[in-house]
């Protein structure tokens, strides 16, 4: 795949092609030549910050009901190394990497850390080449499938938090979550129940409600947010 093809696949035509070449150049290339050649480490640093901000801003807009802790978890699920590696593979980034001979012979083009770092460097290069608006649009286009999955998961969890919690825990072990009412307060016509949900002798969340069922639902929501 040529760099022209790569730019088409990514969806950005560089006004400064040297930025793209630098983003694709691993530090091993200069090290083996014993020269101080531009590599992608600085662009990776820039791209990481840009990616974090794009995703943070988008999650903040898409999920106005989610607390800070849950937003942090969702962001981590999108910008982690595994997902960045998958993005790099989807645009054929590994084929375009400029590597030292040692990395070339040790399957550096397939190494997750190299691919993820180079993906961040490409994002940094696009930002340096075209600015915020173009980079944000491109990143969101690449991440849309992951963002759509998050929205679907959030909708399911909101509709049936107890079922979502049980499904999530069953993936970790056979024990079901246990709900326990720990307190009742208020006058008879306005009772408030507090319920804890526990799993494998560990408290996962607490919730309050006008009925035990409502308190269990709130506890499940708290547990999902914590998990």
C-alpha cells in the first residue's frame, strides 16, 4: 500500500507529507543508523492528548446522565491499546511503518504497542497538519462503531440495570448478585428503603427508593457504574 492509498484509507490528505512520514517512523530506524532522525515519539505524545480530548468531549456530549467515574471507564474502553491496535490494523498502518531491521525481523509491524503508538502519532500528525476541527471529525468517524456500541450498552443498562448486572457478573462466575435491605426509614406513608447488592461476599453498590424494588434497581445502577 502506498502512502497515497494510506491517506485515502485514513481519510486525510496531508498538506505536509513529512508529518505523515515522521508519524510512521519508529525510533528503531534512526537508532540502527546511528543518526538523529525524526521519529514518531513526539507526535505520539501530541496524538494521545488530542485523542483523549476528542473522546472526552464526545462522551460528555453523548451521555449527559453519566457520572464522571462511568465516563472515565467508557473513555478507557475506547482509547486503550487493544482498540488503538485494531484501528491501526483497519487502515493498514503496519504495512507503512518505517522500522529498524531488528524490529522488522521480530515482527514489529504486528506488535500491538508499536501499532497503537503509531496510530496515536498519525492522529497527532493530522492535528499538526490540519487543526482541531478536521482531526475531531476524522477521529469520530474512525471511532463511531465503538461509540455506537457504548450507546447501545448504556441504553440496555438503563432499561434493565438488574438484568445487565447479572449478565455482567455471570461472565465472571456462576454466583448471582444478592440484594439485601439494610435499613428502612421514614413515616409509614413515605418509607425509604436502602438496599445493598453483594457478589461473592463483596458489596458492589447501594441504592435507596420508596420500595425495595426501586432500591434494588438503584443499587444495581450504582454497581454497574462502579464496575
